C-alpha cells in the first residue's frame, strides 16, 4: 500500500517564497547595483548596503478554514539596510538609502513579473502592508512588510 502524500508545510512554502523572491530580485539586479541580496536566516557574512528577503510566517488561507489544501497567506519582510558612511555626506547616504527602498518597492510592485519568477506552485497576489523606517548606530533601515497568497504545486 503506498504511503500517503505528505501534507504541505508552512516551512516548505516559506522556502519556495524566499527562493522565488531571490530569483525575481536577481532578474532585477540592475535596480539594486552595489547592493547584496540575501534570503532568510543564514550564517552568511552580511555587508551593507544589503536587502534581506525573509518569509517570516505562513498560515493556511483563512477563507478555506481547517483544510487550506496547500493555499497559504504569507507574511514577507524585506529588510533594507544602509550605512551613513556609504557616501560623502550623511545626507547623500540617506538619499541613496531611500532610493534603494524605492527600488525594492518597484521590484515588488511588478506582481505579474513576480508571478512569472515563482519557482513552484502558484503566486496569486502580493501587496505591501507597511513600510517602517529607522536609524541606529549610523545605519539606516527600512522594514517593508508584504502579504502574499500562494499555493503549492499539485501533488
């Protein structure tokens, strides 16, 4: 008797999400020249300026109740960090940081392009839910939060 198919996990869909975002950002790397892009939680050495793509949560889609059938609503946080020392003046560094944030937002606004870069299953929708900005220790940072709705590929 064959084993039952494994049920979809939130970890797997988060991995698909991060890999798909990385592919899409690689396609648009000309918009973030000189900026390293990392995915998720890694032990890699990180140097600013940097963009970190992190699918921090995946939940069964609420409209489908107890049996979401591989459909997930995902929370994605995109961290954008820059240094005040990246330019000749802090004013120029802040301007460059904000341009970097705008480039990330532009990449994410092209939802059809992101759908085309999706590595497994289907991305249905993506939208921004917040943009928070801060500064600490001569570093500028923004956290852009997105909601995505995606489904696993058929088994």
